[in-house]
C-alpha cells in the first residue's frame, strides 16, 4: 500500500504534530532513570523493560490528524442579520478559549459557559454574562470549548468555530475540526446510520478522500475554508451520537483512494446510478478523472424505488416552476403559454443536456440541468424522457443524483447479496484506483 504525504503547501496550514508521551509511562521512566543507584545496578533485563516501556509510550503518542475547515454559514453584507446587530450564542460546559487573529494571536481563557459573538456594522464583538461587551481587534475571532466541544446556535460541534469578516465584509462562520471527527459526523447524513459497518467503511473512505481532495485544492488557492457543509459538497451538521459509526471510521483511519498521481481522487458518490454507464457521459473530464469513467454497468441498485421513476405534471405547473427559476425568468417572460417541452440533446449515457421549451409566442433552449433544478422533488436525475399527454407532461427517468462514482444502493446490494467488502466495492466503482495511507510528515504511522 502506498503512502500519501501531504505537500508542503498543505502542511503550511497545519500545526506541528504534538506527540505527547503517555504521562503514566513517563512518570515510571522518570522514577527508574532518576535514581542513579538503580541506574548503576540495572541489569540487561531491566534496561530491556525500560526500552519496552519507552517504545510502548511512543506508540501511544497520538499524532494530531489533519484539520478540516468546514464553512457553516455565509452572511452577505446585504443580509439584514449583518446590517443590523446579530448575535451568535455559543455554550460550553467547561468554558472557552478565545483567540483573535492579529499579529501574534491573543489567547484568553474563560470559565464562562456562555459566550456570544455579535456582528454589527462590520465589526465583531464578544460578550459573556459577567463581562462587558468587548470589540474584537481585527476581523477574525475563534472560540474553542476547553474540552474541545461547544454548542453554536444549539448545535454541537467539536474543534473550534471561527468568525471571519472577509474583505468584502461578508461574514463566514467556519468550524475547524479533526478530519476523522468530521468523517464520523458526515456518515449518517450522507449514508444511513442503520446500514452495516462494512457500508460505513465504504462511506468513510469515500468521504475522507472527497474531503481531502477539497483540502488540497482549497489550500493551494489559499481559501479561508476547505469544504461547505451542504449537499453541494458533503452534508455536515455538527456532532451526533451514533457511536457505532466510530468503529468504521477507526477501522479505515487515514485510508483514502488515490490514482496514479498518488493524490486523493475526486470521490463522487450518489444515491442510485439508475444503471447508466458513466464512461459514456459527455460532460465529465475523464482525462483529469479517468477513475470516474466506469464502463461496467451497475444494475445492483435495481430494487431501489428510484432506479426507475416517473411522474405526471400539468403543463401549467411546469410553466409555473420554470418561471420561478432565476436563470429562466427572462426567457419565460417572452414565451406566452407553455405548450410543450422536448428533448434536444442526449448523450450516449442517457443524460439530457438540452431541452426545447415551446411556448404559444416563442421557444427557447434550456439546459437539462436547469429543467431538473426547476422540477425539484419531481425529477430525481438528469437522465429522463419527456412525453406530452394533453395538458400533462409525463417525465420518466432513472437514478437519483448525478449518477457518477459510487452508487450507494448498488454498493449496499453488492455487500448484502454478494458479500463484497469495502475495498472490492470501491475498486468496482472507481476503476483503476488504489488505496493509499495518509501520513503526515513527522508523525508516526497511525
Ligand atoms: Zn447503481
């Protein structure tokens, strides 16, 4: 198995790993080595015991994992919550460590269990029940629970929360936490907590690889965060209490999927591929991501309800939805009454790229993606057919999502029916890939 080392631009963000020797072992060693007499009289056996203790102690050093910065919220300058004063309440049972980010960072500890961060007129303020409101020097402020846990707006988080006012006066709220804790938190939202451990292993490796891919890109571009907390990237909503998922995260710790360049792949994943062959998709750059060009069809997801789906929508409803789409409003204003929607361009995989919107006065061409976006909750993928019946449009399709990379329902069936383990499943859905072991320089093998 190959080792993947983080490049220097990625490492520059990381704090140096602190290897802390097990304190119990340290005290035993001190007591043994501190006594000169005993040292002189020590036999070879005793020395061997000490060496063993030292090795055991070093093995218990816990090198810090990679931190990930997750964007929880963006508040634009035009938003009323940024124009007027808005307060974000945080709670921590053990108190807080606060930190401003100017010059040499100013750190302060507090035993208060509440701390409020207020944003007003482009400034940050902090106050707690027993202290006066304090203006933060600079445009950034970080708060961490002393026990590494805190609640923000009632949601539990590990790690720290940073409030950052960017140059264009936009507020970003960013949670920085250990990558492994992040993976643990993501799994129940991107998969199903009731699924077997082997499936959690599949999701852990995929989500870790996906996250690391974004960490590399974000730090190359000097971004203030690595990944967003919503479905656009991976859904993240803070800590949870499905403890059994930790086993799958620990069992695959630091394991990622890589390609020939030994970097984490863009590990796309989705609910159900609907049986399409991604290698025939038109829009994907397979030169950059050859591992997404799977040629073997997955029909293992065929028992899932959205493998094939259809719905009948009155044309008047379709028209109403298209008019509400911000990018289609202008064209929709000129067409008169919607008469029909027809497919104009479909790739070999069955993905629709362009449709013809036909009105009583005018027609226009719209992308398949925009049509799908307009039909949220009715259309489940961009692989569909259209047929008009009187004043109703029948939309039939297959699959759920972008239908690329891992098919979660297919993977579940492959494990349940064929007994495949997580590695075999991942090799099937990301052909030509290998597994690598993430290892930070200066840290021991995890
Ligand atoms: Zn599938």
